[in-house]
C-alpha cells in the first residue's frame, strides 16, 4: 500500500519535472523564501499530488518547487506537515519517501525553533548534531517494508557528520556565526511551559520545535544523508519574561533571511556529489 502510494505520487511529480533531484529541501516556518531562488522552477501545489496532505499553518505556502539551485538539481517543500495538524506520522513523512523515490540522495531539513541553550540568541542559526524524540511516537511504528529500509535503523549518525563539517566551513567562509546543538521534537501545538524547558535543558536539549524529528527518522530509514539547520526564532519559555507567539517566529526568520539564504546556497553550491 505504502509503496503504491509513493509510486503514484512520484510518478505524478516526475511527469511534471524534466530532471531527477539530487537534493531534497524541507523548508520550515518563514524559511520557504529559499525556494524562490530556484532557477527554472516547476511549482506543484500539494493539493494536486496524490496522497499528499495540505499545509494548514501560516508561513507554509504548501507547494513543491523543483529546479536548479546553485548548479544542483533540487526539489523543495515550501512548507511542511506537522503531527499537531492532525496528520498521521506516515502522512507527515510521506514527502521524504517520495523524494527518495524521485532520486534524491540527501535532504536538508530546516525549521524555526525555540532556544533552550541560554548562550543562544534569537536569529542564530544552529546546525543540528542530534535530536531527542519527545513526541511519544515514531513514524516507523507498524509493519516494516524491507524495500523502504531495515526494521531497526541505526540513528547514531543520522545527521551526517561530513555534511555538518561542510556546513561549518561554509559558515566560516561567509563570516556567519553559527551554533551547533541538539534539537528536541515535541508534538505541539502549544509552546512549552517554563518547567518543560527546564527539563529539556537538563536532558541535553539546545533548541525545541514541533517538526523535523519525524522526517529525519524516515530519512535515516531510507538511507538519505541529512543536514539539519534550525533558525532560533525566539528564546523558549521561562528564559525571557515574555509570551511566545507564532508572529515572533515569522518576524525573526524574516530578519535572518539574508544570512539563511547565503548560508544554504553556499552549502548546496559546494556540496560534493
């Protein structure tokens, strides 16, 4: 069933694009602007694609954009799906399966996240070195299809170390200061309480959000190389004495847009194939 749905979606997309993407991009809240830099773009609304969910969150355009970016063939999700929208984990991660079927060998996953590490500041970019799944479930629960991946996938190096090193070098070359850290995935849609943030810091989290972990888990299962980048859009609850809003998230990502664009474009331009 899953294989059939993956093939139907990928066939629909392949009929509309002329090349096979090497890199998949998942663009989080306020970060979809990167897709606007893709050359010779083919844009496909999620509503058109068989078995695709639809983005319901502000800051997520809800479309695939395929084409060339910095000399590489890419396919970008301009907006993602979240577990808190009511979708199943399999629906949330379905596009990753489709990217793999289309020929992608790696994905770059981005998100807007709350800063847990007190050394971080809103507007910082953080390379994800590892994650904590605090969602209470896993997208791989259920029967395993051996054609999609092994029953018990190793997650110890799911964030590709050579990609992280490459991204660090790109940041240094561009003069962009970046952070590195552990991303915690919660279900949302509520922001965390101050007590929860204190707990997550004790557990080793540096940033927290409501996405990424499911997609990266499935990417690891599928054998894709992963680079993860968080935009620290606000400091998490209890660190600063102020309420948290999605508006603040979008405002911060807008402020760091230029650095984000330069950074990811340089990573893609110089990424070894």
